[in-house]
């Protein structure tokens, strides 16, 4: 995702030992010998927050393939609203009335909700889990041997999409996308002068809140520092209010103030439709949107990495951002574990790829033109791979940022006040939530 995020109910994190103790009594995943495909019959529930995007298609197709493999097991797929998905999931965990399986974002989102996520090391073959890209970000302490919590569904990118025909109409070379702030502002001016809105912002394909989701952009705003130094934003060694950080956000906000975006960025719910209709040249999304844009726009749509840097961009967000987890209170752990093992198997990867996503397992690729273009940045052009920044900062800071950065971009709050709010949110957390270990 995912995704990818939301205003979440504040919840105290349980220490890892308590979680493991509470989950130790769960059954193993050795399937019973039955005529129904090797598993005892059962009906499971799976929740996701994918809407109708490619991830939802992949989920439906994976469930169908699993049910064909194990005829006695049925999985009821429930599409939950994206804007309060984790609120619903957490409330259901408290009452133990939630699903057996659930979409979960990786990184620190896992650790925030680990109290109801079942560690999988004794249920799903760890050797297979370790073949999934980014599995460390799906694990306790970011270490798979300590306990994998989520089986990644795909490799995701944060990226932009652009309309090549509109670039050509504005006198821009559609095959030479800008690589710096200066080039981006120059291209945006040409588009605007040609009567074309350069960027459209809105709720987007994932509809993660009332406004646009700023962390797609922020991941690239912070590429002036190497990935390892992003942890300084977690510890507070690099303050959100640092002048170097503020300078980046000031430039970003000027996209709006100079008229290079739609002016209803805080209320627009039709950004996807506007981009598909050719009403704007660029939009910020991610790989979950590739299949739809390819279908609607064909060869006229391309992918880009936001060049929010003073020197030519050399970084790309390439990360296993979402997947599926088992709840600690599931009454069908054996069957749920079998589904997660299926998700991690070689058999599942072509299903993921056929749905328009990039498989997470090593050795599996994609036929998607735009996905191949994105993969080439790191694999062929030497770009540094970055995680999604919202997955490696405290969720509380992410929640605060989603609110105040929207406001700053849309002109209803100053950049200085927005960053101050985020820094104060960080410093209000317990000291051990800002330490050398991710918690």
C-alpha cells in the first residue's frame, strides 16, 4: 500500500514478549488429512481496504485460487472503507469479532498493531518468507527471525504518472522528464502557459482521507539524505523543523501557490477521473494505479519519480508496502496460515502479476510496461532504493503530518507551523519510542 496513511485511534503498544506469550497457544499450520484438499473445512473472513484498485483484484483472484486448491475452505472477502479501516480493525480486535485475515501495512504500522497480529514463524515456512522482498519491514524489530507479522503481497512504488500527449502539447519532450526542482518548475510553467494544469491532487486511488495523502510526496522531499539517515527523523536527531527540511517543504508548497496544481487540493475527490480525462498533466499515486491508468490512457501515460531535489534525482521508493496478516484471535489459524503460505508460494506470484502488481518474491517479474520502467530505476540505472517514509516514522507523527501538511500545501497553515506540530508530536512520545530501536 499501502498505503500507504490514516487518522488512527491512539493505542499503547504492547511489548513484544507479551504478544508472543499471548499467541503461543495458537495451533500449528500442519494441515489435517481430509478429503477436502488437505485442510479441515472452515469459513474464514478476510478484510481489506483496497477499494476497487488492482490490489483488490489480486486479493479476489488469490482467494479463488486458494479455494480451488483447498475446496473445503471458504474465505469471505470484505471490502472495508479505506478512511477508517484501521479504526475498524482495532475495535474488532478489542471485541475479538474481527477477521481471520486482514490487509496490513508494513513497517512501524505492524509494530503499532502487533498486539492483535499473530507471529507467523511457527505457522508458515520461514525460509519461504525470507524470499519475499522487504520481509524485514514486516517483522518484529524489523528482524524476520524475531517474528514475521505480515506476508507482503507486492512490491510497491510511490511515483507519479504523467500524460505524454499533454507534455508534447506544451512543447516538452515526453521522454525527458525533469530531474530537479528547477527543471520541474520550468516544465510546470510551460504546461500552465499552454492552458494545462500541471498537477492534480485529491483523494486519489486509495481514498485514504478527506484530502490528498502527502506522504507520497514527502518520501521524495526527504531524498536529500540517504535512507539510513531517515532514522534521524525517527530519533529526533534531525528535527522536522530543521531549516534544510523546511526549505524542501517551502518549495513543495510553491507548486500550489504558483498555480501549478488544482486549487481545490483539500476537497477534491475526483483527481483520478480528472487525470484520466486529460484535465491535468501529472498526478501523484503509486503502482496500485498502474493497471487502471494503462487501461484508460494506453501509451499516452508514463511513470515518473518526483524530482523534488536540487541535484538530479537518484533515489526511488521501492518497498513491500502491504500484505496480509493473521489475527491473534482467529479461530481458524491452521487454515489462515495455509492461505498465507499460499501467498508466499511460487504458485501465487503469477496471480499477483496478472492483476497488474509487482510480485514480492525474488525471481518473479512483471509484464507491465510502467512497472518495468519503475523497476529499472534501481536495477538498471543505479538509483538508491528507499522505503516509504510513512512506514519508518512513528504512526502518530504520520497521522499529524497527514493533517497539517495537507493544510500547509493548501494554504490554510504555514509550513513552519505544520512542521512544528509534527516535531511536537514526535517529542511528546515516550523516550523509548524515539530510541535506537524501532518500536
